[in-house]
C-alpha cells in the first residue's frame, strides 16, 4: 500500500511540476522559441545513487511539444532519449540544502549538444516572476509587499542552508 501511495504522490508531483515549468516557459516567448526548435526530442532525468530507504522516484522523461512546451512521458521511458541528464542524488539532504542556497547539483549530461545548450540557457535565464503572478490575484501593492517579505525570508533560508551545507560537507 505504501508503494502505491508513494507512486500516486510522485505522479501528482511530476504533473504539477510540468504545469509549473510550462507556465514559466509560456511567460517568455524566447524560451518557447528556443524549445520549439527541438520539438519531439526527449530528455530523461536520472537520479544516480538515490537512497533505497526513500520511496523511489517516478520515471522522469519529458518531451518537447511543437508549441515549445514540455510534456511528461509518464511511466514510459524512451529507449534512447535525445538527452540524458544524470543528477547526483546520493545525499538528498545535501542536495536540498545546496538548492536552497542557489547551488546547482553535480550533473552529467549525454546526448544532443544543441538541445543541452538550449536547456542550459533556459536554466540560466528563465526566472519566475512571482510578484507578477501574485498581482493578478491580490493586486499590485499587496503583491509587492508579499514578495518583499518573502524575499527576506528566502534570504534567511539561503543563509541557513549555506551554513547547514557547510556543516554537512565537513562531516
């Protein structure tokens, strides 16, 4: 039962992540233009060294749509993805601390160089405009204050994550 619940939660999380990424992509026409050139290509994420004590992660392969967005391939992994990104997941706690601190995890990439270059450009340049999204819900002034306060909290969390990351790497 635990395995099926974990599988359902993992699937739901991947579907929501896909929707979020597509929201970010759709907000910047240059992002969809860059991906549109790779329509039909598939990228597979592999989490190397994932601890066996934790629930297994769902299959993570994404295909670029003709609109320049992404779609999750579901549980069907492609035989030969155009791009394979292997992320070191042997220490999830350290990876989360580094991600909160703004540090990218160690990755190995194999496959289509042009596709990898455009995805790297997206990672470097695509940002979520939280304030703009909030303004559509609560108005411009409250959105500005919420993002200002959240920015302070985020800075504090990054500082704590940097401290924790330093402690974890020393051990």
